[in-house]
């Protein structure tokens, strides 16, 4: 089997698909990862065949208006206006991504295509005449009346309205129908239309951590998280190695691709909270959301593989992205979650609900005292440490990518 895996976004969006590519190869199949060109080195580190896509909407992650929207979580009337403006700006950038997806599909060929909801690559699967599989990295894409859509910041609604909350996500996707139809007709040479359905929906997260609907059809499979094996070529530099070898074990603080408008202020809050909590800390600047300076008790790094680093720290303070949440869970360490937007508030609430983290601390409310108290609780509460260790064992045992590979093999064999 030769599978084409299409995704776009930041590391949390790409790394699970890279994990699937590695698992497919280990099972004796061919896999091509189509992702933003900035991830070429990551694919090479795992010997995965890579097809670069235009950076597209990623270019907006440094834009001041986008940073403001991320900080606000798109809440309130102004947030909704910003969201509409953002969609308008993303459209031409997404058209560039779709152009590349079509070119990759034609050039590499595939027996099966797996894609993220943010890239409607099922149309490329139609062009190739192969099954399309939707892979979701968070709940919210498959409607249910059991719980409201976790992807949107809506007030609590009566249960009978739960399914209606998913219309917000589908309406956002429909906002791109114009560029998608233009791509179908002008690039792929297909007639106007919605494209084919999906052979299956793979939900790449754990049902142990987030609600799932037992009444979903068999075509919806919740596999467990897709974990990427550690790259053999990565080793820590001398400063990081020495800092980790010293006692006591530090906490990790990083907000990934989430970059607020005032990185200096965020860095100052983090540094003061670390001192107030009396801990040592490794601070990852990531995409620029944190600006801090190293000291005796604080080491500033750009980034390091989460699967390697998180197993060596006392707690993980992060933004609640699905990938970082999954890595912290697998490491079996307590968490402090400071969510910004999208699915992050959902993961923050779930980590607290299952007992591996204190109450969520939204980034817009980040303050020295609150952060110091959350770090102290996460690092020192025996109940949180025990629950984190228990869930670490459970999510590691799920082998989500293995389940996904077997499902893709079933689809391929059924087609044959």
C-alpha cells in the first residue's frame, strides 16, 4: 500500500501524521507526508518521504492582528469580527496550499489518501480514484448530541442543542467553498461539487481522556494518540544536559506556536512565577511567545523533542495543544495548562477533570501569583502525580498509530 498523508499547520498538526508515516513504513507500506515545507528536516530525521506544501496560513502566525485574535480566543463581538477577517486573509494563502496538494497527488500517486479537516484533500483522492480517510486530532469534527462541540468557545447549552453547536465548525469550513470549487474545476479538472465521502474517520486521540459517543457509526474510530518515535539523531547540548542533571528536577514551560503580542511581559511573568514557586525551570521560546533570559534557576531554550524532555521534568506548563497535551500525558508528569484558542480550552478542562492538572489558567489571565500557585500544586500534589503516572501508562499502551495502520490496511484490502 502507498498512502499519501496530507496535513498543514504547526508542529502539533504535522507530528501525528509523521508518526503515522513512520508506523506505515514499519508495517511494510510506503507513505508520503505532504506538509508545510518547513517540516522537511523533521521528515528526513525519520527517513519519511516528504512532499513540501506552501507555508500558506502559517505566514500569519507573526501578524499583529492574528496575535491579538489568539490572545482573545476569538471571544466577544470583536473576536468574531476578527475571525471573519482572518478567514478572508487565509483564503488566498490556502489556495496556494491546495495548488500544491493537487501537484503532489498527481506526481506521487497513492492507493489511499489520509488528510486533516483543515485541508480538503478528499478532492485529490477523487482525482486519483482512491479512498479518502479523514484524520482528526481533536474532538469536534464528528457531531453528537452527547456533548457540545469542543472546538468553539460557546456558553453551556441544553443537551438537545448540543448537536447544533457543531454547525459553527461546518460553517467555517463552508467559508472556503469558493476556493475549493475553483481548485476542483481549474486545477483538478473535476466538476463542481462537494467531493466524495470518507471511508472512515480516524480520531487520533484517546477516549480515556475525552468523551466519545458510543452511538457513532463503525466508520468513526477513536484510535488513541499517534506518538512519534524519538529521532535517533537528536542529542541535547551541554547546557541542557547539565541543567537536567542538577537537582531538583526542573519544570518545563512553553507555549509552542502560540505567540501573544507581548512576549517580554509573558517572559517576565514566567520568570517571576518560577522564583515565587521556588522551582527550577526550562523555558522554551518556541515560535516567539516567550522572551526570557537564562539564570541560575532558569534555562532558556528554543525547543527540544517533547518525548525526550518531558520524561525528565517535574511538571509541564503548556498551552493545551493536542500534541503537547499528548506528549505530557505519555510522559506521566503533572501539567499546568494555559489555553489560548480552538481545542486548547477543551484539553485544559479535560486534564483538570481527569486529575492530572490544577484548574486551567487561561493565557489572557496569566499572572505571577496564579501561575506560581498552579506550578506548586502540580509539582507537589501527590494525587496529581499519581494520576499523571497512571494515565501515562494507559495512553502509552493504546498504540494509536498501530490501530490506525490496521484500519487503513482494512480499507485497502476491502477495496482490492
